[in-house]
C-alpha cells in the first residue's frame, strides 16, 4: 500500500512539474513575441518584412505541441494506461502459449 501511495505522489509531483514548465514556456513565448515585435519595429528591417512573424509562428507551433503533450497525450497515456496495455499483452501471450501447449499435447496423443 505504501508503494502505491508513493507512486501516486511521484506521479502528482511529475505532473505539477510538467504543468509548471508549460506555464513558464507560455510566459516566455508571450514576452519573447513582444520583444520580437518591438525589435522588428525599431530595427526597420528591409530584407524580409515579416521575419518576426515566422519566428512567432514556429514558436507557437512548438508551444502547441508542448500543450498537447502535457494536457492530452500524458493525461490519457499515463502509468495506468501503460499497466493496462502490458497486462493485456501478457494475457494475450499467455493465451497463445496455452493454445500452443494444448495443440502440442493433442499432437503427441495422436502419434
């Protein structure tokens, strides 16, 4: 029981740490985007007029990927999901082994 409680605590601690990093990433994204916008206006770049927008769009894409990982993927594919998948695969393997053993014993009885 104590091991299970410790695992739950560690899972909660890891999730909080992930969310904290996501929120920090969001704040850095907003501040960085503002900085790029201001830098673009002060530098008056003539080479590519919307260079800062490309950087912000790529950064936004990375932030969205981070968000999906934290709130969608990790929420559904956590330790419990992993255990269920392992148990299911072990049960399937055991069933196949039992079928093969039955088949081998039936073949031996025939000969």
